[in-house]
C-alpha cells in the first residue's frame, strides 16, 4: 500500500523514513505489531514539525538529521510498548472474575471454630460471609492468606515464596483487605 502525501515530502524524505522504520522494526520486535504505514505516517508527521529546525552548521547532512529524528520517534514508541508490556505483567486479576469451586480453606474454618466468644448464630453468619469472601479471592490471594495467616509467614517470606517483589505482595494484601471491608468484615482483619 502506498500513501500519497500530496507533495508535502520529497522522495528522499520518504525513502529515509522507510529505511529507518525497517531497521527499527527488525531491532525492536514490539514495533512489528504496528502497521508499517502507521509508523511511516507518524514519523513523517513528526518530521514535518521539526524539519525546519535543521541547522547545517552542526555538520550533519539533512538526511542524517532526518534519520536521527525518525529514529528518536521510533525509539520512544518502542520504549512505550516495552513499558506497556511490563505493566501488563503486574496488573491484577479482577475480583469480578468467575469463582472457582474450591473448598473453603481449612485455616478459615479453624479460625471460625476458635472464636468461642461469638453466639452460635453469629458464628454461622460469619462462616458464610467469610466463605463468600474467600471464594472471591484469586487462587494466589487465597494462598497468600493461608501463608500469612495459618503458616504465620512474614511479608518478606511470602515474597520469597512467590518470587515477587514486596510491593506486589503488599498490593495483593491491600486488595484482600479492600474486599473484606466491602463485605463488611473489616473487624475480622488483623
């Protein structure tokens, strides 16, 4: 597909942009998912904005200057794509995700049974409420609850167990706390 730019660019400008785009698409595989024509158009539009800033006194030819400008645009696009890719790794699983049919945690049942100070009807209601909240947690959050509660691990030990950074574990704990609070079980949290 060939784009017509209505005489805005000389043929050498389009050729330089195409060559640099091809080089960067080979170097940064993340740019391959963007269409070639989209990259070309974006680079040429940026070039249109900055080509008047060319200074021949700096020793570079106009083509070299353009290649540098287009390379900078593509480098920034690749950096944004890498950052977006890394960000998706740390995005959490939605709490609205369908629930799994696993049994309640044994630790959860034990804690409910140990709370003798509550009347029998309240214990049953608490057990139902805790069971509902527990099922809303992701499998990893359920395991984190078991490790921090039943097994008494510290945050640092949980980080080592999951091979995750502390901030990720703290975020999971905050999500768990938020879910308990939304279900009216804030007093149950330690």
